[in-house]
C-alpha cells in the first residue's frame, strides 16, 4: 500500500510497504529511504545544505 503521510512545502513523506520515502530533500530529486517514520521526519527536518548525502 502506498500513502502520503506528510507534506510540508516541497517535502513529502510517503509510506510504501513498511518503508518511508522522503522526497524533496536531495538535489537529484531521488528520495531518501528510511525504515521508520521518526527517521523520515529527521531527514525531512535537516537544514537544506546538509540534505544531500556526501559521496
């Protein structure tokens, strides 16, 4: 089941089969995948310069 959990401006948290996808937090547009809603909320709350994962 796919459902929108939260939306704050351009940031969205979706739940898909027990995982949480956070959209709007990377420069590439790819989602960040988190195992819990709490972790997804932490990712969504990070300041913009820290959002993109370092390679």
